[in-house]
């Protein structure tokens, strides 16, 4: 008698969950059952780890797309009087730094990923808050296990994001050691010019080499957003500025980030009014619940094939 197959197929996997034979969403390249789904393989993977945070889209952008930016982080409860600064990247990709003043810098772009970045950040933040002033680098060497997530520790305020031209903020209040100066020099070369648009949320202009792009992290559910973008594509309303081209999307932490190639020399200023106008068209398309036409379905399939998943 044939042995019963106990492995769920992709079709049998409930929506929002990862099948054991599917690629692990952490980006390791392994199957889920051999990575975060394995016994002792780490925490259960959280598809949308920053959901519930008012600045969810900006946090995703700072973690995955923006080279150099900071934002004050307001805490609740017993740590409400502590000064915490959320940073894209810290020296040597440190998870956190405890300064001589006792101020905590919390890094988003780190080398570890134990399945729930919000839990990782919560664990690192608590460890840094408990450390002595001047303790320096704080981080994780193993999965943190159950405990407070970032959402459980911060106040429900929007982030006041400040984008920097480079990483000089690392040493803005101190003399750079030779080691730190070397790390700073190496990091500066990787900081592409970037600006955050003021009129819409989590949209960032950047120039990489000779090319300019707009990358915009959006909070809408993937299926609804794809439908809306397909409607706009067919109607020709997905062009941000003349001669710009909608080229695809990043998928990161459960959100989509549409990307446009921009004409060289555009800069961030002309995008303000254009992005606001596009947002109005997008909102109207999101509100349209009619069935997609054949042309719109074809456009949607094309958009779905132009997604790149990043960790």
C-alpha cells in the first residue's frame, strides 16, 4: 500500500502561510521546511512584521531601500524618558549602539534575520536599554525567542524621517577613531543620493550612477494594489512625470514598492506635485471594485511577473 503523502501542497496551504516545500520568504534560497520551518530553524516567519506601526511603510523603506536616514523613536512605559534614534545603518552593520550619553541608536539594516524583524528589533532595543552608557555595540547571536516586538515598545507616532547625504551622523558628536573613520569612508561610497518626498508617504527619489528612480512603499494589500496598478497601466495613468517609466516592484516585508525610472535630471522637486496627483488616481483605482477587463488582467499578470522580493 502506497505511503500517504503528509506534505501539504501549495494549493492546500492556507492563504498567508508558507508551504513546507515553498521557498523560505526570508530569502535564504532554502525551502521553508529546511529553514525557518525546521525544528530549531528560527522563529516562525512573519510575512508583514511591521504591521500596526503608523510608519510601517517608512520603516520598510529605511530597512531595505534608503542608504542613510535617521528618525527619533519615542518609547512608551518605563522607557518613555530614554532617547532612541532609529537608523538605517550603523557602523559594521551593528544592531544597536549605546552611546556615552546613554542614547540608544537602533539599526535597521543588519546581518541577522530570525524570522520576525520586529521581534529582533524589540529584543535588541531592550538589551541596549539595559546596558550601561558607553557600552557600544549590542546585538543578537541567536534567535531571541518570544517577547516584546517593536510595536509593543514604541508610541504610536509617525516617524520624522531625516535623510542624510552620507553617514557623517555616525560621528556628529564625537571624534572618529581610526577604525570608525575607515568604516565611515567605506560606507560613504555606497550612499546613493536620496530624498524623501514630503507630500506623500514613504516615497523616495534616488540617483544611482547615471540613473534616477522613484521607489514608493505602499501599505495596500498586494492583490488590491496590483488590480489598481493594472487599471492605471491600461489607462496610461501610471506615468509619474513625462518620459518616466513604471518598471516593476520590490516586495519586502509583506508590502509592495512600485519603482519608476525617471528621466535624467528630474530630481526630487518635480515629483512632489506629480506624486500627489498619482496618489489621487491610485485611490480612485483602489476604490473601483468592478471586474478587471481582459486587457487589465493581462496587465496585472505582467506586473506580477515584474516583482523582486527582497529580505
